[in-house]
C-alpha cells in the first residue's frame, strides 16, 4: 500500500483526489496539506487530518500528490527532495527553469510530472503520434485548448504535452511546426482539439472532459503505479502501458 499526502484539499482537483484516494484500498492517505492560515487547518476532510505545514507531516508518507499552484508546487518539490519522498505533480504553468528543476529532482526521487492524468487523454496522445508521423509535411498541425475563465495558464499543460509527443514522434519542432490556440471562457471544462489541416480535407480529434473526475482517477492510478519505484522520471505513458499492452 502506498502512503500518500495530498495537497490542496479544498481545491477543485485536490478535493476530488482526496475523496477518490480515501476510498481506494491500494492507497493510505496519511495527511493533507492545506493553505497555511486557512480556517480548515487542523480539521478533517474525508477522515484525513489537514496540516498547514508539510515539514511536520512529510515523513509519514512515501509520496506526495500535488495539484495546486506553481508557487506551492515548487515548495512541495523542494520538500520532497529534502526528505527523499516521491512526487506526482499535476500542476501546470511552470517556466522552463522550473521544469528543469523537476527533471533534476528525478535524479534523486521518484518523480511523475503529468499535465493530464486522464486515461483517455493519454490514449489520445498515442493516437496523435500516429497521425503526426503519417501526416507531417502534408498538413498544418494546430492544437486548440478550451478551459474555464479562471484557468491561469495558456496554452494548457496538456496542449504542450500533446504537442511535444507528436513532435518527438514525427521529428518536428514543437515550437515552430505546431501552432497553439487557447480559449478561456465561462465554465468550459477541459477540451482539447488537434487539427490536421490539409488542402481540401481536414482531421479534427477532440477530447472533452465533462468534469474533473477522470483526472482524479488517473492521479490515484498513477500513485498505485509509483509504489516501490526508485528515483527516476515516470510518465502517464508508463502508467497506461500495462493496460494498453503497448
Ligand atoms: N494533471 C491534470 O490532469 C490536471 C491538472 N490540473 C492543474 O492542477 C492545478 C490546480 O487546478 P485546480 O484544482 O483546478 O485549481 P484550484 O484553484 O481549484 O486549486 C488550487 C488550490 O491550491 C491551494 N493552495 C495554494 N497555495 C497552497 C499552499 N501553500 N499549500 C496548500 N495548498 C495551497 C489553494 O488553496 C487551492 O485550493 C492547475 O495547475 C491545473 O492546471 C487541473 C486538472 C487536471
Ligand atoms: O486547469 C484545468 O482544468 C486543467 N488543466 C490541465 C492542463 O493545463 O492541461 C489538465 C486539464 O486540461 C484540466
């Protein structure tokens, strides 16, 4: 059983992950990390005690699951490195320098950076690799991500990851061969469309999340996958590989 600490238990994602993880026999939720000073510090959510200080509780876990903010995630990353704990980070919007710090950390701790933990999105990524290999040079490739008006980052982390995996598969540049578009409006829930646009014809492939449960389920699957893993960089592609028999 993996012992986990879950951050942001009042956040949109953190609250769903905590609820899902608390009900899974494969996971033991050792604690939750809330925003310091918040009125819910010291209370229990889903039967889990909420602390405002990761240093006080981190030694009770094997792994931290963190879907919060860039600032908090960088602090969580540094604590995980200092205490030799694993980390699944689903937060998006990091700078290149911050991403490099995650890669460096993977030399000493088990690390999963995953901008999208939905099983379907990660299957979609495999389908798009095939599309990009078959169609590169014959068409334009564009990615449109649509999210609610409160989302902080654009393009989405998912758009960037899909672009990177297509570019790697088809030997393209993710910066110059793929074009990114973002719409932030109302309460749109995560929607990604990839367009392969030729002349006289076009392919559009879309993933629509109706709510955020697919990401919470995927985060818990990822935590189960991380059990017993040593230092290194792991991806959702590794998590789904067994199920897809890739
Ligand atoms: N990887 C994936 O599949 C997904 C990733 N995300 C990403 O996850 C992140 C969070 O998204 P949401 O839950 O929608 O945002 P949210 O705004 O609902 O939640 C963020 C939470 O972080 C908490 N927080 C801030 N500072 C903190 C601190 N010092 N200690 C503890 N908690 C702190 C806030 O109190 C808030 O509850 C975003 O970067 C988003 O893009 C969102 C959905 C799926
Ligand atoms: O903020 C969100 O909602 C989401 N963020 C992630 C991203 O930036 O790709 C994953 C998903 O799209 C939901």
